[in-house]
C-alpha cells in the first residue's frame, strides 16, 4: 500500500477512535473517568500508534495549523481533513446505532464560546508544535506531551466553551456551529505560528 494511502487510512481510524471515545464518555458518565481525560489518553495512544504513519493529526484544526507552517502540503492536508470528517461520521453512525442518542449539547454563539475554543486550541497546538519542531523526541515523550497539551487546552476552554477543540468531533456531537468550526481553526493557526515565531529556530538549531 502506498505510504500516502496508509496515512489517510490512519487518519480515518484515529479520528474514528477519538470521536467514539468522546461520545461514549459523554453517554456513560458512570464510567468514572472524565471525558477530557479519556480524550487525552486516547490522543496520546494514537500519537504512539499511528504517529509514525500519519502524524496522528485526527483534527482538521491541527492539519490546517500544520499546513500554515509548511509541515504538510495543501493537497495532502486536504485529504487528511476529508478523512478526519469521514472517521468522525463513522463513529457517529456506530455509536448512534449501538448506543443511546447523543444528548443536545449547548451551542452558545457568544464571544466567550469563540474565545474559549480559540485559546484552548492555541494552547493545545502550541504543545504539539514543540514536538513537531523537535524530531528527536521519543515516541513516549511525544505521546505524553501531546495528550497533556490537549488536557491543558480543555482546561482553558472552561472560560466559555464546551472544550471540543476539534471540528470533526464537533460535527459528530451535533455541535458543528461557527464557534466550534472557526474557533479551533483560528486557535490552531495561533498556536503553531506563535511557537514557530518564538522557538522553532532555536529548537531546530539545538537538534542539528
């Protein structure tokens, strides 16, 4: 199988797993592990398992942010985004058919919702950028840093949003409104480009 084809399948599988875990966590609060923790553990696992294949973006905001700093081409990035939404739709169909219907999540269109998603995703992708610009990071370290960055970002989302940080997951959760589409994209652009501006040159010099 061609490497690009493998990477596209990896994005479908990864986004499917992440979306399904979030949905099942919301539907089963009695499980005892908070949904943000489940999402962080799942993302860290995906970084470790499929990171070498596709980079484990599993999030259109991450892919767009990486496109903006030249870490992935526009054609391949576009394919990733299509596959991410496909993975989310597959999870939505599976969970919807085998489990109870998803509850309606509040989808406030206020400025605080935008701010929460922008700031949260900026913090999240700032952490991802530290791994992207340090190719010598071990797989375990990368998994921990990226998973922890997601959890930290979700904490910042408490300023005013539901802390989704992922347009594909938002689609599956019936929260595909402008704050949950535009907010993460802006946040991803801010996070990656801020890290690149401040630290990328120093980090790449240290790695050379």
